[in-house]
C-alpha cells in the first residue's frame, strides 16, 4: 500500500520462491509491503515491512563527461568546452570539476574554485610556453564521478589565423523603399578580427534604423524602413594582425521617380498643336525612366485628356487643339516601380506665333560672265523662325516662267553664283526665303543683265628673264599675266633698247607672231648691252610692259653639257614586245651639244627614230622585238665637255621554243617526253609548259598538259599501234612561245625482244642420212608473233653449228647427214 493510504492492494501474481519483483510502482512515492505463506489448508498471517520504502532508481556517481575540447588558446589562457555525461548516476549534476596538469608533473590540480555548472571555462593565469593537459569530472549528491579523457598537450601561445569571410549576400541587392534588408555572414580568425561596416567609404553608424550585430563568428548589418539615401556600395572589413578580408554589396533602394524638372517649355505654338519639352527627373528612383505620360486640359474644363503614355523622349507634340483656347500640360515620369507626381505647365493659348519670312529686297547682280552671274541680297525678317534656305530663281527678260537656279539648299550665305547662263541672253533674278513654316514671297526682280564676259586690258606678263644668249641673239622667257582681262591673250609684243638710247624697238611686229611665253630676239650686235620688255595683248589692247630686270650683254656663253634624265631613263626599262620604246632626256649646254645614241657601243637599229630639239633628245622604237633589248647610251658633247648616260632596256616577250625534245620509254599506252628550257625566256620567268600530241592521221593537236612546270611529261592513254607526233611550248606572263615538234612520229607499241628458246626438242625418227625433230612453242614470244624457227646441227666433236633452214612449223626433217 502507499504510505499515505490505509488500504492494501494485492499483487496480481503468486510466487513460490522466497523473493518477488513488484512492478507498476510510481517513482517518488513511498510504499509499505506485506507477505503471507499459503498451503492447502489456508493462508497464514502477514509479515509487514517495518518502515516505508521510497521508490527510486539506485543513485551512483555520474559517468565521465564527454567531448572535452579546446576552443581557444592564448599565451596565458585556455578555453575549454565539454558535454554532460551520458548518465548522471541517478541524480542531477551539481557541479563540474576541471583539473590541469603541467606536462612533466605527476599530479592534476583543480582549477575551478566554486561550484560550476557551465560547460565552458577559461583557465587563466597560465605561463606562456608551458604545456598542459586538462580533464573534467561531474559531481552529484553521491560524489565526484570519473574524470573525462585528457586533452592533448596544449602549449600556451597566441594562435594566429588569417581572417576568413563567408557572406550570405551577393554583389548586388535591390530593395524597395520602406522595406528592410540585412547583410549577414560568418567570419573567423585568430586573434579575433575586428569587424567594420562602410558605406561609400564612410563608416556606418548605428541609429534608430540601422542596427549592427556582431558575434564571435557572425556579423549582420540590418536597415529598417529603407530610404533612397541608403543606396550605395556597402563594404564589410574583417581585420586582425595577420590581414584583412573585405566583402562588397551594391545596394540599390528603388522607388518611383521624382517629378520631371520644369518649367514646361513651349517650343512651338500653333493654332491647332503645340510642341513642349521638359527635363528628366532629378531622381529616377534608381531605375531607368521607361516612359512619360503626357496629358492636356482645356483651362475652362476640369477634365485631363491623355496625349500619350508611351514616349521616352523629353519632348512631345500636343495635337488636336482648338484655336484661341488656353491649355495646360501635365507630365508624369514612370519607371518599373511606379509613376511620379506630375509636372504641370503654365497656361498657353493655341494660336500661330510664327509665319513665313518676308520678301527680301531687290537683289544686286555682280561679276557677270558669259555663263554665270553672282546674285547678292540682304537677309529679310525671318517670321519668328530661323531661315533655313534661300531660293534663287532666274528667267529671261522676255519670258514669263521663273526657273530655280539650283536644287541644292542655299544657306547661310546671302549670295549665290548662278551657273548655266546662255551667252548673250538677258536675265532677271529674284530671291525667296524659307523657314520651317514655309516659303515667303519672292523679292522684286533684279535689274536685267546680259550674260557676257567683260573685257579689260590684261595685266603685265610675270617674271620676264633672259634664259639664253649667243653672239647675236637673246632668248627671253616669261609667265602669263595674272589677269587676262576676261579676254583671250592673243600674244605678246617684245621690245628691246640698246643701253644709252631712248628709243625702244619692236622685236616682233604683231602679237600673234608670239603666242607662246618665250621669244628669241635676233639681229643683235655682239658686245653691246640691251634692255628688254614684254607686253601682253588681248582684244582690249596692250598691257603695261614688264621689264627684264638686268641689261643683257650679247655674246656667246660656254656651258658644259648637262643631262636631265626623264623617268624612262632613270632606271632599267622594261617594255612589252610590240609596244613602243621611248628614251628621252633634257639636254643643256652652250653651245648646244652634239647628240649621239648607241646600243652596246654600236649604232642603233635603223628602225629607231631619233629626234633632237633645242632642249633635249628622244629615241623611239615602234613595234619592239626581243632583239631590241640591250644597253643604250646617250652621249652629249660640246667644246666645254661631254657627258654619257646609259640605261638597260629589257624587251618582254613570249619565250622561245624549248630545246632537245626527246621521246623515250615507248609503250603500247604511254611514252616519256623530256626537253630543255628555251634559250630565251622572253625576259620573264617561265611559268609553265604546254604539251600537245597529234595522231598522224589527224590534223588536230590535242593538249595533254598545260600547267606543268617540269621539263618532262609522261604521255599516257595512247592507243596501241597508233603513230603520234608531240610538241611542246613554253609560257611566261607575256604569252606562249613557239612549239618544238618531234622530228618523226613514234608508234605506240611495247618494245620487241627475241623470243625464248623452244621447249622439249627431241627426235621422233632417225635414218642413216636424216633425223625427224619436233619441239614445243617457247614460253615467251618477245612481244611479237613468232614467224619461224631456225634449225641448226653440229657434228659431234665440232665447234661450230651449221644452219639447216628456217621452218614455220613445230617439226622438221634434217637431211643430208
């Protein structure tokens, strides 16, 4: 029975032994027990326990604690942790006892002073460099249990480990305004690193919205109710004495954009439409503006009407307006996260503010020629919009239809040269201005003009000088006048004056006798000094004279020859056969040198045309052939000396014929051709050879190779028994040379050899003066049909064989023996 009850409860089973196990008891309750013996007669009296028995498990000391680990080591402390024992001995753990032993000593010493129930403890006051072992025991009401297994020997020293950083966030983070976000991660390092948060390189400080939480292994930056100003580049730095690690995150707090920036500008205003513009929002909300929403409102009404909701430009045309009504424009900006507050314009009346330009004043015509005239005008009022073009028109005075002078735009200049006038016709001109509104009225017509060149006297010739002289003449040269007076220069008048005289004499009587810019004044007296001057003449008259700067003494001058080579003699000349060879040079020298052309120190070919002028010489050979190539020399000689120049001429032609064409290795279907290169390659590298064949019974040659660079060829695919001729030609970049042909045809047959010996020769009959012989055909016929068999006999003991006869069959009777 329970100790606080009086009623006994029977046990449900009967035992015959002197012990029993009572089950179903409640732990923590106290019980009394009684027992009686029973036999066949009946049950005897009960014997009762003298005192109550409390039901509980047997209590022992706890098991040893588990998983004793070293968590941190410094030069003077060690931090340890452990787990409770698997079995507490039946009673609660009352405390843990931590012990240490200095390596080298025998005894463990208790390091915990008071009752300690925490399973983490830092042992301090240790000596740097010493090595220790640690163990821990658990205690309950019974006593202290077995100690745990010892730790490994631990040396007191500061542990060093570079920081590590493992972040839970990516490089970029987008957050809506008002939402909270956090940047978290884990870190480690020894000694314990310092954690620093930066935003845009500025240290983040905690406030009501910004919270920073750092544990020995985790870090967290949290921001509540984010605002646009929280956008930025966040950086977390984990740093200790061994180094640092950084993590970055670009946080973009997005929102709807701010309103577009005003004021709304009315770029164009018309009676039925307007063009407005504005500036983008100062803050796009962290997301690109996707479009603008534009609305209009008649100020006499309260209703806003949509214009467009799909434009990304900051300008818009407002259509369908009523003339005279005043309007307001409302503009919203939109991004992915919403629509901004509106920008509202001032009131604007729908009416035309601009018009076409006014008509220009009467234009002025200048610089008239036989086919052109320059039209000049003043800029008119532009009608409120910039002028973009001028339209110049022309018409003959007696005509009624105006024609545009050009289709091209004329702007910004206010003059234009009108081309394509007809000489002698009378023209009028007018000008209209154009802006984006349209074309204005034309100006009054200009005064009529005739299309013809004005003619005036020319300006003097330029830089007259004496370029040569002899004992009775002076050669003059000059340049044309800078201005011809709009008339053709007919020619020049040359005058001379003996020094000391006042009279100028004409060297030529008429200008057309000296149309060029040089003249030879003759009939002068040797030893005297003369002055010279030149006038230009056109239809309007003579120009002012231009004087040769210095007087010239008339006498022969002596200059050694000088050669100025033209480009065709400056380097080796290559000319294609059939073309014309030209060699020329400018020759100087006083007196004019004697000119001699030679080729390879011999006279040049009679076909060469040699021309000698007062300033140079030219050699020309038409229809050149290869033999015209060689070394050409030009020699000039006068009493003052001589000079010679040479140039190598290469006539580029087709190559000559190949040499020594030979046919060998003739077979029934092929033969082998060989040849040598041409003696003359035509001045260019042989690029290939052309090989052809011909059946002697045919008139047509057939090409069998046209691209081979080798000097041999295997002619294949011949027809057995057919006779062939072959020919070969060489080619270079200038063409194909002549063919070299085989002298006689070859027959496509395999080469013939003597037949093999007959087989199985034996006699079949013998008489006193004759023998009958038979034999078999030989194994090989030598490439041709066997025509007969030669039978010979030899007397026994003799050295020589005696011919009997040739027989066509495989048997023979030898007689006369």
